[in-house]
C-alpha cells in the first residue's frame, strides 16, 4: 500500500484532526484517510435533488426575511 507524507500542516488543523480522531475513536492516520476519501469521493447529486433541498430550505426560512444589507453585514462580520 502506498505511503503519503504530509508536511507543514498548520497547528490548528493538526489539532482539529487529532480531536476528531479521538472523538471518533480512530487513529490520526485513519482520520486523515477518511477526510481524503470524503473529499475525493463526494457524492454527486442531480440538479433535481439540489432543487428539492433548496425549496425545503426556502420554505423553512420564509418566515425570517433578511434584507440585502443585513445579509452583507452578516457576511462581513463572519470574515476574519
């Protein structure tokens, strides 16, 4: 089986990976492999499935209108 060495991992990312591995009772290596598999083998959804999900979300949030300005302020505040 091939081996992969990953260098220069940011400390915060390493800590998150380690924490997730512990929570899921996996080795750090197994956690990294799972993360890579999920990223590479992500499921493709049909446009119809996206539309159904979008319509459900729209129905859930219809009672909470937000203006463009409020939305833009929230986006700016959420950025570092």
